[in-house]
C-alpha cells in the first residue's frame, strides 16, 4: 500500500529498488525503520518481519502516526471541523504549538499541514485541490497496517542501541548530506559521522539510503555500495533530470 502522506525525502519512487536489496525474509525477525518520515518503505509491504518498528525524531509526525494507529475515528472526526483555506492553513500552523491542544487535535492539524503545504514542507500553503474525503477514509487502512508496528520517537543512536540484535534488519534514510536544513528537526553535519560510527558496531544488517557524493562514498567506502537512479519529481520539464542515489549495505 501507499503511505498516507508525502514527506521531504520520501522514498515513494525508490521504494521498490530499496526493497529489492533486502536480505531473504527468513534471515531477519525484526525490521526497524530508523528515519521513518512518511514510511514509504514500511508501507510498501504488508509485513516486513514478525516485529516491525517505525521511528522518527519529529514529535508531531510520531504523534500523527500514533493517533492514526490508535484513534483513526477521532482523527477523522477532528478533520471534519477543519476546512481548508489559506487562513486555516496558517491558523493550524499556530495552533499546533499551543499548549492544551489534545494529541488528536494536533494530529489532525499536522495532517492538514502536510497535505496542504507545498512539497509537504509544512511551511507554505500549496495551491492544489485534493480529495480530502478520500484521504480521510484511507486513514482506516493505515491504522490497520500500523496495528502491530511499534512506534518510537527517539534519536537514531538510542533507537539502534535498543533494537540491535543479530537477526535485526535496519533501513535508514537520514536527511541527505547538505540537505539537512530542509527538515524541521536539525540534523547536524557531524551527525553523518555519528551515524556511521553507530553503524560500524552494528550486530544486525543495515540498508542505508544516501545521495551520491564524494563525502558519503568516502565515509562508507568499506561497505557494499549500489548506485540507483531516480527521476526528480518536482521539476516540471519535459526532459526530467536524473539523480544518482546510493544504497549502502553491510552484507
Ligand atoms: C529522508 S527523511 C525519511 C523519509 C522516509 N524514508 C520516507 O519514505 O518518507 C528523514 C527523516 O529523518 C528524521 N530525522 C532527522 N534527524 C533524526 C534523528 N536524529 N533521529 C531519528 N530521525 C531523524 C526526520 O525527521 C525525517 O523525517
């Protein structure tokens, strides 16, 4: 199934190519998506492993996932009262920060911000008409898919430490090198090195997505590096430019 949202750096286009690189299903019992975002890879299969974990450091995003998992009806009800206009979009941006809002009220507003912003940047109102009724109904399917998924809200280092085992399979899609500033939560340049150090001591298997650049190639030079191409979606030209991405594996 598809994810229910777009997200900056989301793997909608590449998800098939990424899953093709997974090890045989029998070789791992836990699947951990460390930089969850919209969870395109997670949602691309009915079940990746007996135990599945979705994680992201973004508290609003994790609250949205949790509310849809446990209270899809309540999120849908809350969405009924939020009509979409430019004014309401900017109201929702302010309201989400107000103390005293319930998790469900926040989740509905964050959902609107993602759906209605330009390129899902949460900041600017994007002028596009969407079938919100359909999007609302889809939340039930999402809730069912998340039924057995553990949802965490941790920094990657803590998460990896908690879940690492020899039969674990981690999929990691960090903010890309030099694109850190596009994310609401700061991922600092030195965090790329911190991530590499954490992965160095991993007991389980990992698959890591990155943009193709010399810095990342050098950082992960001792691993298995696979090059993949994807078409850039946001460019409205006849001839869409192609971009190289990397899939890095420790097996
Ligand atoms: C490229 S996006 C992931 C996209 C996702 N694979 C998808 O398909 O939508 C990177 C995500 O990492 C999260 N993130 C940033 N710093 C983090 C950290 N220190 N620990 C965990 N997650 C982090 C961001 O909030 C963002 O959602």
